[in-house]
């Protein structure tokens, strides 16, 4: 059974600090996606990583993919309150997208 | 706004009832995916349609069914509802059949409450 695991599940961090969210998966897929979900809202695509070594950056968020280790990371730099949300990673295999458990991030002033 | 439209936004019904959730994909998207999100199960893939045909099936119960119509909108039918079916149901769309190398665009969801 394909597994996508994220850690931590919950993350509380102070504004201005750095932190990393980890996503481990069991498939051999070389495609990984990161999504953001605000409370009570839908999911919004953040990054699409399509090959080993891929790195994408948008503002204070940077995502990377290591397909050999089956690991993706989402690094947060100098967190601000607006980044508070739940972050999901997902892999696709055989026409299905498998989502991780999600990491609920709260940025404290 | 993702361009994916889901109706209704909220649905309250009783156990044993049947409901239909509707989804209109983004203009030009041929694939529609249905997901169920609950606190204990997370985001679970239910089923995917591409251009009217069922493409992939996930953890969808036999009491649930879906279809995609010629105009590409999709409906998810939930019958003999149980308390445990209470969840947020998302529809997502993409251009390609498997979303290969493409991201999904999610609708705002239908919050189903079974009382």
C-alpha cells in the first residue's frame, strides 16, 4: 500500500524563525506536489516537483525533492503569520493522487 | 478562485438518506477527481473520471457512485448515508487524464453533515 507520511503533524513556530516540514513516500514516483489549505477553505497548489533534485521557491517557502531517498522537504524561512495553514504533500501514481496527513502550521507573533 | 465550482457548499441530511454533490471543472479540464476529507481519515481519494469515463477508483464505498456527463460536469451520489459519512467532499480537476506533471485545481468543497 502506497504511503505518504508527513512530519511533524503540528508545528507551532515564532515569527521570524526557520523550520522544515518533511514528506516521506513509498512510491517510486518522481513527481511530488505541495498544497496549502487555509482553515475551512480549499486546497491551493504551491509547488510541483517533477524530477530528482528539483527545487522550487516562492517567497518564504522552498520545496525540494530527493527521489532516491523518497523524501521532499518544505522549508520555511523567517515565518510570518500569513503562512499559518495546513500543508499537504502528494504523489501521483496510476492516475491517483495520494496525499500526506498534512502539517498544521501556526505562526505565533 | 480555482475555476472549479462545487454545489452545494453545505448539506445537512439524516441517516439513510441519499444526496448528490455536483462539480463543474475548470474550463478545458477533462479530468475530475473526488476526494473525501475528514479529521480521522485525512484526504482520501474516491474516484476519477476523464472525459466521461471512469479512470481510477480509490477508497470509494459501494454506497457511493459518481459519473461525468458529456458537458464534463460530475456528480457524486451518496446513498444510505451513515453518521460516518459526514465530511468535506472536494472535487478537483486537471487537463490530463492522470494529472501527470500537472497540479490539481480544487473546488471549495461540500460540507456534508449526516445527523
